[in-house]
């Protein structure tokens, strides 16, 4: 029996400075390095990108906690929002 898969979405502001862009890239890289996903997809909106990836349902809480911790530690609250 295969694990249930869920999608996690991040709303990321488009108009950001290079320093913030690097922080967001580090956040996304840490999701891949942490084994939460192999690839992060994105949809292009007017003012925001929606970045999303699939994760096993049993790892969702861990992935969400990881994202929230990184958003707080890197002061990205103004630029990145977790969509639930």
C-alpha cells in the first residue's frame, strides 16, 4: 500500500530584493536537501508565485514546521506565506 501524498503550497511575493531572493532559494533548497521533495514546481501569478511540492502525508507536519521555522529565522514573513 502506498503512502498518501499531499501538496504544500507557498505564496511568494515577486517583487523582492536580491538578498531576500537568496534567502528564499535557501529555504527551497533546504526542503530538497531535507528530503521533503525532489522538485518544487511553481505557478506564475500577477504579484506572487505559488511554489508547491508533494510530500507524504506522514511528513506534512514536519515539512510545515521546517518551513515556518525557516520563514521566522530568515525574517521572510513579509515575502513568503504558507497556504493551508
